[in-house]
C-alpha cells in the first residue's frame, strides 16, 4: 500500500508546528497561501511585488522555505518571489495522496503555480529542490525562464558517501553538532530547530535520481550550477565532467560553503543568482 508522509504522533506534529512558525517569523513580510493540488495542499509563501518575471524557490529536504531567509530580500526587488514547501516533506504542506515519482512532484508544483497565476518563472532549487526544479525544466519547460541548481543532490551524479554517513549519524547523535555535515558554519538557530523537529516526521516522497543524458541535453532554459567548496553531497569534478557536453552551463564554486550553500554564504550566492536572473 502506498504511503503518505506523516508525523510519528500528534505530539511530534505539535512540536514541529510551533518550531515551523518560529522559523517563518525570521522571513521578510510575506503572505501564506495554501494551494490545492491533486496530491494535497501545497504551502506557498509569497514575497515582494512587481512586474518582472517571478522567482520560484524550492528548498532542500527538511529545511522548508524558511531556509531562504538570507536570500529573499536580494531577489524580491521589482518582482514576486514564491517559496514552495515540498508537498511530501515536513513544512506547511499537507500530503493526501501518494507521490510516486518525479512526474508527480512536477505536477504538484505546476498546479500550485497555476493557482498563483504564475505562467513563467526563474527557478532556484537547492539539493532536493534542485532535483525538483530540474524536473520542471524537463517536464514543464514552458514554465521555466531560467534554472539555478544549488548543490543539486543526485541530479547530476550520485550523492557522495559523506552525506549518507552524516545523515545516518544525525539520527543517533544527540550532539548540537549533528547537522554539521550540511553546513560549513553554524546556520541561524531557527533552521537548526526545524531540522531537529523534523526527526519526528516520516516522509514518503520519491528520492532524487540523476537526470538521463537526453533529459539533461533537452533542457532549454538558461542554467547555472552553484556548489559549495566543502560539500558533503556534490563533487565539483564529477559535476563538471557530467556537464562537459553543455559548455553553456556555468559551474560556480562558492568558497567556505557546505551543502546548504545559500545559508553558508548568502552574499556570494545572492550575487550569482541576481546577476544570472537579471540577464534573462
């Protein structure tokens, strides 16, 4: 029987909801919009205003849209920024039907953006969110004005063993440093609290997997890749080798950054994102 993502019990959910609200309080002024999809309710956070092509942010697993706190203001000048909580992950979304693969993930995003009146957007995704963003570029290319893949977990090559080992250790360690495998420097406290509370959640969504060669070659949206120099997840050499047939796709290495590169070095990432989007 197909599973639905859920919390282990009511106490775990209540604890998480409190921490989630605290994390959203760190974000700039925004509107919460719960959109309807065939897989459940997808939470969208909307920021800013303006006529320029909007930006869509897709977060890393368990991080929720709160992870974009250091990045939103730099992107929201003259345009809307829409951050989506993945529907099969912890956060503000509520899954009601099984999600069996990347195609279902893309459908949930497309349906949510349609309800928000978004016909075309610049997609920015980190880790799992980068995999989902790449999926949108493959399966809904008319929607994607540009594609920024930050630390794209499993999207271009298999995840490094260091990430898997760090993730497994995080479930048994009680140390405040159990999330260090994701970051090069300690992030804001609310994000750590979210990650801690996510231990009471049981996701049932699809795992990311590498794009096929023909899928990668078929992406027509202008694309860039941003990696952290201390990543436990993505390998610069393997990424560049995979993208060698696509010289038009730049690969940027951000120094002193781990897997959650946009939190570790927000100023550097914001500059790369703003410059790339401004040209499209």
